[in-house]
């Protein structure tokens, strides 16, 4: 017997940090979107604890197991389908898919919100993302209207039939940015401005425009990221392009997949907006 859960990757376009001394209320507001790829966790029977992952380390897995405090004589296999440390929310997807899979496998009876709260706490404890877990409970384009873990924060989801292309250059240390007082203040000031605009009209066009303005005004983008964004936006077939927050990754949207195939970009990945969300197998 085994249980498998895939939690989609999440890319944030713009956000504001909302710190709170209670971990479950600590988080962020902002807007992002879900990919079809993410982190797939499979739990199966075993006589001893076994952990197999295809990339990265077991830090987030160990933190989740510590919080859940379960008898873990089972095998954990994680397939991380996206780059780590590049703005795809892989740490959150790892934690969330693990809690959901363990819950299913051991028949613990936890709600999806409770599993999400465990994953959120694991993220906070390790200095990871502030809003990926709750966003990963949604689908499509996701607006985080209230900060915090699932069941405490609030989101709105919007479906769009669009293709997404992305290219990542290198890792970016999220903790070093969100814990830096200067960067944090800039992110909050700029993020709040565009969050308020977007809440008034949550269109795809506004998401792309505000994400692009956010990455430029916060001055977090490298030269190579900026050059690729400009190249994407020079094509009339591209709806818009910006930087993943927080990662040296560029994303772009288009209604037609062929719009990306004509571009001269090495190592370009093409996906589709995930209008389904979490997948249980």
C-alpha cells in the first residue's frame, strides 16, 4: 500500500511581508500562480525509516516529521520537479505534500488545512517562504488577501487558460532578503501599493503589469534577469514577463504555446497554468 500526493510549484509575482509572533499568523499577502509541476511525495510500507529524494537535502522533511511526531517506519520518496531556491516554492511543496501523504497513509483524519498548518510551521521554523503553502491550497492565479497558514489566512483563486514559460539562472537566498530590514521595508512598501491596486481589479493583465513593476521598483533583479524580461516583452505574442519572487527566475505568459517556441532562449521550460491544484493518487 502507498499514498502519493503532488503539490504544485508556486511562483509569486508581488507581495508584502506580514510578520506575526504567532507562527500560524506569520506570512505574507500578494499574488502568484501555480504550475503543473511541483513536488510529488509517495509514502509506502517499510520496516524502517527510509528517505529518498532526487535533489536537495532532507531538512524540511525532518522538520515535518518532528512536528507531526508520528511513528515513521515507512518509506518516503520525493520527486522534486522544479529548481530549488529559485522562487518555485519547492520547500513548501515538499513539506505540504509530505504532510498530506502521511495523513492519507496513516489515516490520521487531519483536514487539508491542518496539514497545511504543519507545513507552514515547518517553513517558518526553517526560515523559508511566508506564503507558498496557503497559495498551494488554491488553483490558477492566486491572490493572498490575508496572511498566515491555511485555515487562518485567506486566498482567492482565478482560472485562466494560458501557457507559462520560465528560465532560472541561479539560486537566491530567500531568508537573507526577507530578514534584511532594508529589503523588507522596500518589499512591504512597494508590495502594498500593487496589492491594493490588484485587489480592486484582479485581472491577468494587471498581475503581469504589477509583477513587472514590482521587480523593477524593488531592484532585486540581476542584469541577466532584466535582459530576459525585456526580450520576452519585446514580442507582441507574449502577454507579459517578470521575475519570480524570490528567485533568479524569469517567467512569461502567452495564450499560445507556439509564442515561446519561436524565441531564441536556451533551457526554456514551458508549462501551463495549473487550474486544478493538488493532485492525489
